[in-house]
């Protein structure tokens, strides 16, 4: 872990001491995501309700700059010119390197087709089976740890060979035993669990971004 990443991690627990119970799982999740990206893999993210919003939020922080500018490499400018783009220099100046992530809650037509044709409890599992590859990571959010469609996604991800990260509440639910790393924040009421999920995934996004672009 880089010195700057370590500082982000340590400063976080000064601000959120109640989340120190999750420290080892956060490190596990961070290392798994970094390993995935170094190997050219991607992150899939899913959740229901407020956690669906969190899934999209996480993808937004990874695919676009979060706190650090991520300029495209110089060879991208050459490729843009070679492709014949008339505004190649402008495009190059605006492009940011993304960290590949897909929200499984965002594709309305696909989701409704799966719900109608297969079943609502398979809405994320089917997407994991279609998108997921060995070495990828699934980040699954469920405040109870028991949401059937999220649990099914974890089961398929494990079968595919993906690393699974769970974000849950204090009890962890079924996901606590299923996921490779389960971040069980110390709250049980849904809205309070979600309030603690946000700073944790912001920390993970900032740590990963700093690891690659800091």
C-alpha cells in the first residue's frame, strides 16, 4: 500500500472510529479490487432501493475521476489523430482514464426482460453470468445481507470465479458467510446502514484511485 493510500485509510478511522470494526475487510476489498484492475478486470455492482443508488454512485466514482485527475496516456492522442478525429487534441485534453465498473441496476430494458422472462430474484444473477469473468469483482450491497436477488448474484459470481465483496449491516445475514469479504457496518436500521455504507465506499474509491493515479 502506497504511503498516500495508507494516510487516506488512517485518516478515515479518525473521522469514523465506529467503523474500525470493518478495517480488515476494507483492506481485503481494496486489495481485491486493485488485483482485479491490474489484471484488466472489471467491477460489477448491485443493490436494491437506496443501495441501487449506491451502486450507481460507486460506478460514477470509478469510471470518472473522483479526487485525482487521470489524464489519458500520450499514445491516446496519437491514436485519436491517426483515427482522423478533427478535434483530436480537444478530446485528448478532456479524456480521463476510467476504472472499469458496471452498475447492474441501470439497464431498464434488460432488467425488466429478466424479471418478466426469468424472475425478479435473478435480475442481478443473470447479468453477473453474462458480464462476469474469472478475476472480476462483484460488489453487492444489501443492508440485511439477505436480499434474494443480491444473494443469488453472489452465488453466481462465486461459481464464475469472481471475488465477492458484500456491504451489509451489523448482522451480515446470509452474505456474511458467502462473500469473500463482507463489510458489516455497525448499524441495523436500513437508513443508518446506508449512511455508513457511503463513507466506506468513498474510502475504497479514493484508495483505489490513489493507488493507480496518485
